[in-house]
């Protein structure tokens, strides 16, 4: 007799055999018991989760010769034919191969005839989303007014591709991915029935390879049996499937959490020596840290994690010694690494540097400690505040300084307050002209003579040499001093050092000295020193909050 693969040999034959789809089994069973059986059903979900099996079980329940029952006998002619896929009144159609409108028209012609010997004529259309638009339109009329003896069961992995007009005429059942624990339990049950020697650890690896699909897990189990025979070794399963040893993953996780760079790099070397895929290793490592995050934030993590046996306990122990903030940062960096590996010219180097970075991440402070430090700092600032700077007297009430003589022979006695006042008044009435004045160097202020120097060939020198501008400035100065003023603009050599500084240069010098003293005072303040000590920080910039500080 030809070998029958496990997925076919142990295909579910009753609603109770549908692992992980109890919500579907119960609903269909209750509908059959109550006699409220819809004319069209739509089964959606990932591959290998039981959609077609459920369709056959439903067909057997509707056409069982013993009677309409949620528990078909499985021994009558109708049940046996449906199990073998040979039922005369149960037609299984592949939607991917029969996509045209002509195929649906042929189906509609077939529907008109009564079943040969069964209660209903049942049409199971797999991958129904593959039908063309015209085919769906041809099917729509039949679904609107179906004959009493006809039932439709549609199965698809992509329900979003089915027209809304079809969806609205079907009872929809969404099949879920099967949890790893249930897949592993089913594999253990079948292994015992087949009298196979295989560990729970190997079954967990096989179940994880199925990724929620029972059929995929059984196909993988078949592959393992073909490789190992009836005696399945853990190492053989891991080698065959190219999966990362969980012990290696745990070593890597511990290396990262314990800040052990050497151990982390050794893990990458072992992955390379074993010939394992670096992206698969990174994905498995990411799943480990994800599991630790879930163990930290969820009271019953087993409901969200596909872990069996001691795996959950191992993650919980690791999570107990880790902060949630650190785990979140690690997951974020691993996600970035996973993306980089796809395009990296040196994937091994990329992974090594990523693990080194993870192993050298400074541990994040707990929020409670940070708040405590801030409260302590707040108290220190309250008892020892930063010094308030003293403002200068307002310019509107200047104190007349004593006149002083310049050492330069070309400069006579000058009144700086008078010069500052003149510049301020000119800036108020003629801002651009005032700006030119404050860049000039006052050489003589002895009304009626006002002498101002500018660098030779400068733009500002040329401005004040314009007759119109010169007359305007003389008029403003005469208004300020209450007497006529004669303006003289003097070109100066760039290297001339004996001239007094301009108002702009004086202000800049004062500001520089002010900032120097402000920074010195700030750095010496005990409260600021406390901030540096608590946060291990450095002072990059001191910004004055009192513009009057001198």
C-alpha cells in the first residue's frame, strides 16, 4: 500500500477533531442541531488551519445517511465517499483552475438537478477569490435565489478579494492560526499513535516551524521522519530545519543582559560555524526579547506566547532581572538590525556590531529614581537659588560721566554719553543711519564739530560721504545738541590702533566679559554642580536670563 502522508492520514473527521477552531465547530454544530442551516458558508483563514477539512465535515454532517447530525457516523456510504473526496453529490472545485464564467455557468446548470441519493447537493469551492469578476457575477444570481437542495461552501485565504455582493450572502467563519501549544500536543498524540520516539523539544521545534498551520507542521514532521526514521534525535531536527538552537539564543540573550561583549561575539561565531542564517538568528533573538517584554507587562504571558515546557519559565527568569525600558530599547535596535541585514554587504559584521552595541548600552534609570533625584534637586534649588544678576541703570536717565582725554594726538576731549545719546536718537528716527553711526569711531565731539572715522574704502564711509545723508545727519545732530553741527567723516587705515572703539565694539567687549563672568558663576554654583553629579552631565551653553546683568 502506498504511503499516506500524516496530513492526509490524520485529517480531522469530526468537528471535535478541528484543533484550535472550537468557535467554528460549536457554531456549525449548533446550527445543525437547530436546523438553521444557511445556504452559503465562507471559510477564511491562513493555509493549513482546517478550512477544507471543516467543509468536508460539514458536508458529511448534512448528508450522513444515519441522519442530519453534528456527529456524522463516518461509516455510511455517503460519509466514506466524502472522506475519500469522491462524493457524487459533493463537488469539490478548485477556484484557481476554474476561474472563468463558463465554469460557473456549467456549475449553475448542475445545480438545477436534484442530488442522486443524498439530502443536499453541496458545492465546495476552494480558493474562491481566484474567480474572475464575470464568474462572480454569474454566481451571484444563484446565491440570491438558491434551490432548497443546494448548499455552497467557499474557502479562501484572501477574503478581501471577494466582492461585497458575494460576502453579504454568506455566513462567514474566520479560522485562526493554531497556537503552538495545541499543535505540539496534537503532534505528541500522533507520535504516540504512530509509535515514534521523539522528544517534546523536537515536537516544539516542528510545531514552531508550522507557524500556526497544522498541515505545515505535519508536513515538516513527515520530512523529519524521512530523515531520522522512527527514532528522532533533537540535533537531527535542528540540523534538518536549519533552526537556531535555543541554548545558543539563551546564551546570546544572557550576554546582552550581562554586558558581556566577548560572549555575544562568540555567539555570532557559533552561528556562522553552524551555517545558520543570520537573519533567521536575528528573528529568533528578536522573538526572545519580545517574549521577555510580554512576560514583564502581562500577568498571563502563556496566552500570548507560543512557548511550551520550560521555555516560558526560562524567559520569565530572564525578564525578572531586566527593566522594561532596556528591553524596549533592545527590541528597537534588533528591528533596525533585521532591516540592515537584508541589504548589508557584510551581514556578519553588521550583526556583530549590533550585538556589541546592545551589550554596551548603558542601563536606563528607573523612573522612580529619576523623580527622586529631581525632587532632591528641586529642594536644593529652593534653599540655594542661582544668583540673580543686577541690571544697569536705564539709558533714559544716564549719569553724566567725567570727561576723559584720549591718548591719541588727533582726538580731543569727547563726551561718550553725548555720543551715545545722539546715536540713540538717530536710530529712533532713522534706523539705518543710526546703525551706520554706531559702527563709526568717534574722533572729536566739540560742537559745532563732529568728527567720525571709518575704515578706508568701507561701505559705511561712502554712505556718510553722500551730501544728502550728511545734511540729514547734521540736522538730526543740531536738533539733539540745540546748536548747529558740522560733520566731518575721516577715512582710517585698518591698522590704526590709536582710535577709540566704536559703540558696537564696546558693546561686544562688554557682552563677552559678561558671558565669561556669568559662565564662571554658573559653573561654581552648588546647585548646578548637583545637577552635573546626578545626571553625569556637561555644561555646553550658558544662556543669560537677565539681560541687565553686567
